[in-house]
C-alpha cells in the first residue's frame, strides 16, 4: 500500500534496509503517537530483556562454555528467568557474545584427517 507520496512500504523497506514488518510497525507508531513515539520505537523489544543480563550471561558462558543453542536457552532461563526461543537466543548470542563463547572450540569438534588403513 503506497503512502501519501506514492511510495510503497516495500520500496521504503528496501531503501532503508529494513523489513516490511518494521516499516509497517514504524508507520503505525508514527500515526498513533507522532515523532516522539517513533524516536523511542523499538521493533525488537524482547532483546532488551536479555541485554539487561548481558554481563551476567557473558561471565557464566566464559566459566562454562555453551555447546548448543538449546543449552543456552535453558541456562539463560535458569540464570535470568527470561525465556526466549532457540532462534531468538541464537541471534542474541551472535550479536552480544563473542563467537568463542557461544560454541565449542571448532578445532576440538572437527574430526581429524581421514586415515587409510591398508588391509593388504
């Protein structure tokens, strides 16, 4: 649906490099509350709950590294009381916790080179 100047939300999303859903939510926030609401608008409010515990979680994951995203989901809920889906936790870990802390050591988890065993 085009706005007053004839530009579709799809085109706006492409131009500002956001999803159509974010553009739609932003338009609704602006329509309902004006620029003041839009300045405070957070299209991803659930991440803030995990961000509030980032230091605690980072320290816990340094002390005992994670092996799976599901393990992260369970430990985050146990440590903070915040429950998020595996997808949300995985995205949060990628953005907020260093890669070395959110997965096992890649060298240890890879199989070694194939070894030939000759039978003759």
